[in-house]
């Protein structure tokens, strides 16, 4: 704010104004290239839209002119067609449903167990000392590498898919929540003590409310990761779900279906992200906006 | 007459050592500090930065534990923090998820006070710190000066025996700081709480206090204890009167020696 006010002052200064007039021809272009400088909103949106248009233009050029074999890359219209047949003839909606179910089940179990554990680790050093080494080590073992082990242990059913999502989400979630909770300002705790709260009372009345927005952001991030784990799980051993459809389409050389499947996951991930983002902003007016 | 009344707060030979480690020696932050505060007194502790004055206040608040020595409030020895000592921190100590009125009644919720009475108390203190109309605002919507007014109201609403302030106006700009000093003095003249106020600002220490306690730096010790005999109420214009300036000269001299000493040590 202060910075902006100063800039305005400088800009309105008569000496500088006259200088600007002299060099007004080059002024706009110079502004675009100035590091971190703002550009007009309409220009920003225009550039964003043109990038998408450019993508489709290059895609159409490559496919409609026959420069690329349709086996590798079908035309945009063909992909829309594959999408429609997937829904009408192959019951694609059931695959989407089962994939969403697996992601949410694994994610929610991770949240139900991981959230309290992370909060306790961030609050009490004793708990942190006990769990930190173990969780930190497992965190760096990729969830997808566990798939063969889980198939061996629990087979290829729903439980295996959900377990992979759980493992992929749980350990990072615990550690990130612990850090978030541990970063609650000390002054807030001290203020609560001098206002008569007990050592355990501050957990509920200060630590939880102070770290809740950050925790929700962490959950949003981790849900995003869960979407990529589920596809890996479904690619390896599954008869249903978006991932298995992608794998089957590859075997039958249905490139359009593969691309449509990938796009579907992208849309699902984006939608869940946007929904969470809006909910978070609505739920914590004191943290975001006015 | 003063001999008759009992001290509100007694700090008796309090010492604080911050334990060092392999790379750092132990630091003696406070050395044999004694201070007695009578009821309704407004004491400012003046010292250069890093002299241990904040440590002393935090020990009184119970947020820090002294290495040796004792602190008594109304003759009772103190252990740990409690709502009988209200604290105002330098900045950013309001609960950001609570509105102004929710912040002010935060301490009241642990007490057996009905909702109606609580509302009445909140209204009273909002009026006292002149924040009518901002009850439903969140801290981030307020200026620094307004936030500190809420912090003062929050501490006072709890009706503590003593109010502790740790450079509460240190982060504010000069004009706001002056207004806040006037407001705090006005509140004190009305409520007559016992106040212990930490500052490194000479003018602030004289304007507010009826006793200025000067501290030495490293180790922190009490160097001088100077009664300020200026009448109340004190208009801001008092700051240019000869009597005020005489105090200022005396205290500036005292604090200058300490600041020089502190500067050399940091090097």
C-alpha cells in the first residue's frame, strides 16, 4: 500500500510527468518487461486465453493435416467422440464413481488418523520425539513402490487401493500438520495463559483455531496428490476405475480413450481443489479477505 | 501513610541465568533485582534494549522462571502465569480468528460470569479504549494502534491485580504512540490499577509514570529509582515544561551510559 502511494507521488511529480511525455512512445512496452510489474487485467486474461487457443490450433494443425498418425494423436473432435461413447456404451460414469470412492475413502481415513496425530506431534515434543523418526523415514518411500507388497498382503481388492491412497497421504499429512501446529505464535499461547487458560486449555482455544486454515490448505494439497496415487494403483492391478480404463484402452490402441481418461482425472482433481478452496475461504473470513 | 499500606508487588533478589551451550556461554540477564510496587502505582522500567527488562516483566507474568529469588503479589508467592496479572505484548498478540469483542471476552470465558454480564463488561472496555463501532471487526482489519487498544482492553476486562505492559507502543508510529500514551494515562487515572510498564523511550517513561526505574545492561540491575512528581491529569503539553525537561535530562544521562556500555558489548 505504502509503496503504491509513493509510486503515485512520483508519477504525479511535474518534472517526471514532462519526462514521461517525451518518452511516452516506449513507455507501455517497457512496463510489460519490468520485473514483477503488474499488467492490465484485460491484457492478462487475453494472454491466458490465447495460450489455450494456440494449444488447440497447433493440435488441429498436426492432426487434421495428417502430419501425425491418428493412432498417436487423434483430432480434438475424435476425442470428444471417444468421450461420448465411453459414457453411453462403456458405463464410464461407474469407473469415475469407483475412482472417486477409492480416493475419498483412503484420504478420509488418513485424515481421521493423521490429523489428531499431527496436532499432538506439533503440540507435545514427547509425541514428536516418538513418532518423528519413523514417519519421516516412511515419508520418503514412494507409495507406488508399496503396491507389490500390498498385493501380496491384502490382494487386489478395494482395500488394497484404499491402502495405497492412505499410505500416500498419511505420512506427509502428519508431518505437515505437525509443522503447521508447531508454528502457532508463542505470543498467542502466552496471552492465553495470562488470560487464565490452562496448559491443556490452550490446545482447544488457541492452537486449534490458529492452525486450522493452514491445516485445511495442507489437506487440499494432499488430496491433489491422492488423485495421482489412485491412477498408479488402478494401472497396476484393477478391473475398474479410470486408471484401468486407460490401461485397457492402451491394449486396444484406443488413444482417444486414453487422452479422455487423463483429462477426466485432471478435471476431477481441479474440481475437488476448487471446491475445497472456496470452502476454506468461506470458513475463515478472518484469515482471507475482509 | 504509605507505610500503612502493603505492597502490591514485591520482587526479591531475582536472578535469571539463560543457560548456554557448547558454543555459547551462560548469560546473566538479571542480577539480584529488587523492586517493590505499591498499590495504584504506575511504574515504568527504562533500559536499553537487551538489558533484561522484558525478562523481568516476563518473570512477573509467570511466563519465564527466575533462576533464584521470589516474586510476591499481595504477599502471595507467584508460580506460573495466571489471570491476576494481565499482560499486553509488544504487538500481534490478538487472536486473529476472534472479533474485537470476542478477543476482549476471551479471559472472561474461563470465569463464572453470565453472558449478560460479560456483554456489559465488553461494552464498558470497548468504550474505555474508544473502539465503539469496531466490535465485529477482526484484528487484521485494524491499525496497529487499534490492535494495541484491543490488547489493553482484553487485559483489563479480566480485572487483573496488576497490569504488565511490554513496550506496548514500541511498534507504533510517533503520532499514534503519543495518543496511546494519553489514552493509557487516562485509563489509569480512571481505574487506578497498579501498572508495570517496560519501555526504552525516556519521554514515555516520564510522561506515564509516578516512578521511573532505570536498569543497567548485562547483567540487568536496578540503577536508579526516580519518583516523578508531576501532577495529574497530565496534558501532552507537559512534555515541554521545565520540570519535565529536567527529568528528561537526568534520565537521558543515566540511560546513555548504559546504552554506550551495551553497544560496546555487542561489538
